[in-house]
C-alpha cells in the first residue's frame, strides 16, 4: 500500500491534478513511455498532462510490484489505484 500511496502523492504533486482526477484514473490513462497522463476533470473535460520522472517512477513501481498483488485478489478491473 505504500507504493500506491507514493504513486498517488507523486501524481497529485507532479501533475497538479485534483484528487478526483487521480482516483478516477484507469491503467490505460497513463503512458509511462511517453510520460503523459490523461486526466478527466470537471465537466468531463479531458487534458493530457506531462508526467515527471518521480511520478513516472512511482507509478511504474506501483504497476510492477504493487497493483498485481491486489488485482490477483479479483478487485479493481481497469482502475489504476486499488484498495485492499
């Protein structure tokens, strides 16, 4: 869960996103290779925001080592951030 929390904080800080935008992200909304994240905000307005190095590293770590453990328990679907 520490990996997830770090990814959340880095996304919030690094992109200037709202909490609702970050918690609504799906895995496909994050492009780690292009270092861009697609955010959907108020009024369903979509914007593409650059993803800094620290945020990309934190999200990559979460996707590689944290999310698969929780996803294996059958939760989450396409959501980027999963809970226990």
